[in-house]
C-alpha cells in the first residue's frame, strides 16, 4: 500500500490537477461546456485514481467537478448544479481506475 497516495493527499492533488487542467485548457479556448473539456477532466481523474486508494475517488471526483463546473461549464468561477451527471462521471473514472490495482494488492496480500 506504500505506492498508493493517502486519501487526503489524493484530494489535495485533485485540486491541483483541476486547477492545472483549467489553466492548460484556457489558452486553447476549451473552457466551455463541451466534450473536449469533459474528456480532459475525466482523463485526469482516471490518471489520479490509478495512483490513489479507492476511498479517495469521491474527493477526486468532487475536486474535478468544482473546476470543470466553475470554469468550463459556467465560466468565471460560478458554480451551478445541473444534476449529478458530471460529478458521477468524474468519481466513476477515479474509482474504476483505482479498483484493478486494489484487487491486485489484495491478491498479493493473501499469498
């Protein structure tokens, strides 16, 4: 379990990842609600989820949703609740990336 990020560090890393993703997308004009920004944030969640424990998935998903919703969907850091769809997508991306590694870790621990 040493190679996995603790839950609190995963949450902090997710905030930094969300901010970095928003900054990278800004010059390309992709800070508007669309498939490219949604895919970029979901890929970031999956990448961080692969290095995190499964319990950190809700924190990673929430942090990504905050930046995506505030800067890509509603712009100018204004949050708006449009339903749980994007929040569930980001959380699921982080969780599904973390689960195969967790399953392999448990199999090694049983040996």
